[in-house]
C-alpha cells in the first residue's frame, strides 16, 4: 500500500511544480510562513467567535459580497501575513440568515485583478499537465456562487454554477426559497469550474442558515439555539509567501501521516497539506476556546468546508446529540456516546446539541485519526486538535428536546423513496492514469466534465442512483486502485434535490436519512434514492474533493418536463 500510495502522490495525482509559482514564492518568502509546526500556545486558545451575521429583513436578504484578496497588513494565520482570495477580505464568509419563503438578493462583486493571458495559460497548464481535460477551465480569479444543499432553481440568476463571473465584474443573484423549504444548516461557496479548489481552499465559504420557526420549535431547542456556535471547518492552504496559486499543492502529498523533512523536499510534496504543517481552522481561528456552564446546552452547527479532509469529530467526555444531517432534521435525537465520532466529509453538515458535563474543566475537541481505508488521501491521518471546550464552575441546568418533540420537524415525514423509485441512474467515479503515468483521468462514467454532455432527468420522477468508484484495470503499470489496494474514495454531491440513504444509527440499526453529500468507497456500490421536484434546468453532480471536480470529475444534469416520466435515451 505504501509503495502504491507514494506512486499516486507523486505520479498518478500528477504532483508537478509550477515554476513561476515556485519562483514567486521564493522571491517573497516570509519566515513566519515557513512550513513548520504551528505553535498553538502562541496562536491558539483565543475565545471562540462566530462569523458575522447578515439577516433577512421583511422577507428579503439584500447583501453584497466582495471577492477580493485579504490584506496581509491586517490578516494573518499563525503569524503569517496572507494574501488569499476571500469574501469581504475575511478568512470566513459572513453567515447568511433567512427564513422559509425568503429571497436572497446577493450582489457578487468580483474585485480580483484581471489576469494576463500568460498567467491564465500558466494556470491552465497546472491542470492540463495533470489531467485529461475535456473543457477549458476558468481562470483562478473567475468565480461564481453555489448555495450548497438548497432546494431552489438552478437556472438564470439563482443557484446557477454554470456561470463565469470574471474579474472586475459583478453579478446579481436572486435565490427564491420555497415557503416549505427544509429548515437547517446550509452553506455557500465558490464553484466556477477550474477555480473551485483554489478559492474554497483559500477560505471562500460561509454558513447559510434557514432559521427555525419559533412557533413550531421545541422551547428546549430554542434555548440551545440562543447559544448557537457555527463551526465552519476549514483547511486554508497557503505557501511561504502567504498565497495559494498552485492547484497541485491541493493534491494529497506524501503517504505517511507525519512526513519528515526529507520526504517533504521530494518533488511535488513540498507545500501540500501534510508537508505545509498548516492547521485546521474554525471560522479562521486556530484551536479556539468555547465556554459553557455545567449543564448548559448549546447547538453546534458543524460544516466541513475543507477541500480534502475527513473529520471524525469528537468532544472528549461529552455525548453528541445529533438532530440534523446536511440541513435536514432527523425527526429525533440520535445520541452518539462520548468518544464515538460524528463523520464529516467535505460538504457534510451535522447539527449537534452538546450538554456540558457537570465536571468543570477543559475538554479537547478533536478530529480523531482516520485510517488509510477511509482517508481521502489514502493514507493514515493523525489526530488533530480542533478546539477546547471549557466548562466553568457555574451551573445552568438545561433540558434536551425529546424524540417526540423533534418528530414534527422532520421535513419529509416518514417518506420512503425506496417504495416508489422506478428509474435507475449510475455514477462511476473514475480516477486512473495513462499507460506512461503522466496524466490522470478524473471522470464520471468514464467521461471528463464537458458542459455539453448532459444527463437528462424527468421532472417528478423518483429514481435510485447506484454510486461506486473504480481505479485502473490490471494492465496499467502501477495503476491506481489495483488489488490488493482499494480504488480511491470520492465524495458524491448533487445540487438541488436531496436524497435518501441508509446508515447505521447509534444503536447499530439501519436508519433512512436525507443528505446531499456522501462518501463513496468502491468497489462496493452505494444506493441512494431521490425525486426531481419543483424545478427544471441544468445543474451539476460531482466529487466534492474539489481538485477532482476542477480536473474533470463532474457532470451536468438537466431536469426536463417529460410526458411519460422516463429519461431520454441520451441520459447516460
């Protein structure tokens, strides 16, 4: 496994070094940005801060987000002055707060500088030298907006990710939420094909909350909401100049969990996440400290915005009472006992209630180690310290809501799409290499992303989707995913319509839950069930490992009016 992974890291994932970027980095090297372990005692342990809030007013959220570089004179991570693509010059976007039936009027103002033709060509070559592309990707300063998880129109100026908003231009979004839209935790992020990984990897993401209705929400949940904490979990990557301009640095890096300096100096490894020694941040903070009274209950909204990070979320000494997945209320309280992690993959959300221990003290909030079998890097990942929960001596005994109180909040009741599904769709994520080990294939159903290749889906149809991943056939020298290793895992995400999936609950029994993003581990096949409701138009399905998406692992879907409710023969 080690030999194969090293080959993947250096060749199959195509970890090349962009000469222009490397030169620019060396010319502007700052000692505070060196690739070294961050001193948490020096740069962490500050009071936890939620991102700033933007609220809808009388049914409309009128706001503006400026896409701009952070100012290194006043923005730093662990002492490193950073120049990173951002929303409003901050390391995390503001939280957008709306209610069912509201309208989001968001002016996206792309203030990033225009790139020269030579710069755009150099960016293109970073991707073209590593993957068999079927369409020319956007430049790194071109952007757009995705409202991740929302059930809204994908057309026009709504949740349309097929738009390119070029530097020095603006675009006015109008996103209309249905009056029946599920309440919960969503998020927004950049999504222009070709620049998604660079921009989200710089911190271009934020929470989007559809607020609870105080008339129908249990009082105990409203009390927990009043003490809400939003965890925008980030892997912000930056080089020794405090910048992120090289997509190859977002690739996995070396296979060993704690690479030494010699390994990190090998071609392609330097500056990748494992070798950069950067730290997972929460709302731009390193290991913040949350304070609770004994017996207090808080609602924590966990949002994994990382470009390639599986987070096994644990609060030492505390049960995690899960009430929602990917924005959708479970209709019950699933209690994961202390030490049992909440699984977060890129794009996942989990809402948990935390009731503080009656024993005062500091408790670590950690990302438990991830084994190579599940890791998105196909390598063992070490434990990460995320934050500290500080329980004070004061007591404020608060109640948790009951299953009976939560049941009416389930947005789709006891709907079971397995009983009504008719059609079948298939998704095969293919990551492989050519016979010479020079370029990779990042494909969905053996095709790289092309906006002209469209899978058509009939409006109102209910279908099963069969998801899996594959590597290379046995004839490829040192191919990806050959036995005895498993094919690389991928993270399935589809826009507009959520799906149902069966998971194991805290008691080990099967549960039918609603999600919009899901880890897929081949060669097994994972079946999900969905219905194409309310909206026609084009949107996308892709791997939420974001460089995979940029390099071709995405496909256009189009919901169409169909008289017989059957997809067209060109849907696959």
